[in-house]
């Protein structure tokens, strides 16, 4: 019982060249997701602030405070990461645009 792959696997990965337009559209998408995550974080934090914990048990207060902090922190981390990615893609797009413009000027001379 020899179960060799009957269909040969070919690794034909086509590399798509990076262009300023792709970088700028990626930056817009990532920036939109960062703004959405930021808005979600503000809504969650406001909701937590408007609904205080009704308990006299110190353990319940500590655990619920930790959970609330973790939830807001994870959403804030996601928002920050998407924001940093948006800034990086924007900078890469500007760099590629400048490289293309200088390459065109040098080829004309």
C-alpha cells in the first residue's frame, strides 16, 4: 500500500510586484480597521464605566476588574497594531513613489 501523491505538487507562486497604489489601498484598509477597533474600544470602555460591579466580595471585584482591563487592553492592542501597519504601509508607498520618480528622472538624463 504505497500512497504516493498521485497529483504532483508544483510550487508556482507568482510574485506580485509592490506598487504605491497597493500600499496606499492597504494603508486605507488598515487605517479603517484601526479606527473601527478604536471605536469599539471606546464603546466597550464606556459600557464598562456605566455599569459598575455590584458586589462586596473583594475577590469578585479584583477578578472582574482584571477581566475588564484585559478586554479593553486586547482591543486597544489590536487598534494600535492596525494603526502602526497603516503608517508603515503609507511610508512604504511614499518610498516606492519617490523611487519611481527618481528612477524616471535618472533614465531621462
